[in-house]
């Protein structure tokens, strides 16, 4: 037992310099970032009221891509093969700084996926040919951001966003206009899209969309132009990267 205690104490003492060095890495990295982006401690929202940003992000749409395998089981809709592709989530946002720690704004984002199916048949008797089915969502919302640790070239924030998601489902053949729901089920839509849409398909509608912006960061490479990133929960994206431009300097 004494030998075991001696060994533990030896290991702890011998690794103390290594542990201390690793603990120093976090404040050292923070110091370097602040030196790059924050040479002077001026609050961003007090100096620049307006920030315009463009972003691309990751959402549920991002995972719907690749080759689709036709089903050999006797189903309502059958197809030989297919492919799925998506348009990356795109967003344009505007934020107005009211105080150094609070801003309000709005954002518009767009998502879309397309599934191309070859040799589609309906109930084994009707040949629908090759079809392309598209599902799109345009989200319009307002957001409130709480800023902290911000300086001349560094701005960190968290916030919330609430808005409406305008959904649309379309198909490129009039022969299949009334068959969109079983067609989506045949490509896996019964598990994914039915949970997301939750209602009749083939028409457009709006649904409430909410998002918690857990952490956002803007770093300016010039006085006005910068890069940004966000980590979020909810719709319309989980993670995004982009560019932002600030203006409206107040003397």
C-alpha cells in the first residue's frame, strides 16, 4: 500500500510542470486573440450602430444528399435509382446596436433540397418517368443579441431569434401533382420529412420557427470588414460561417 502511495505521489510531482503548462495555454490563447482583434478597448455597438452579414450554415437539409436506392419491395411508388442534393443554407442579416451590450435586427434565410428519381412508377401501372421533387424553406425572423467581451475588432454575443418558416413542396411533372406525399415516402420522407412538415404536402404554408443563438463571434480583419461564426439550437441552422460589414460610425 505504501509503495502504491509513493508511486502516485511520484507520478503527480513529475507531471506538475506538464499540467501547469497546459493550464497556461487557455489564458495565453485568449490573450493572443485579444491582441489581434482588440488593440483598443472600444465597445463595438457604441461606435458602429449597423452590422450587415451574409452567412452559410448547416441544417437538417445538409444531410439529405447522395445516391438514393430504389426499393424492390412492392410499394405504392417505385423507382430504379436517384440522387439527392441540397442548396447550402444561405442567410442575410442586419443588426442595429442600441447599446454596447444589446442589439436588435432581422434575418432572412433559405434552404432547399432536390431529389431526382429515375423510372418512377405509381401502383405498378402508371409510368411517371423521371421526376425531380423539391422541398424549400424560407425563414424570416427577428432577433435580439446580447453582446459581451466586445472591443474594437472583437465581438462575442448570444441571443434568440423568432420568426416564420415558409415551406414549399414542388414536383416537375403535372402527372405527379397529387402523388407528392407517397413519392416523398418512397425516398425516405416518411421518417424525415413527415416529422418536419407534419401536414399535407404539395402546398405552401408558414410555421413558427425559433432559434437559440448559443454563441456568436465576429472578428474584424479591417476596421469595417470581418468574419463571423455562430453555434445555435433550433431553426434555421445549427452552425454558420460568413462575412460581416459594420458601418454608421458615431464620433
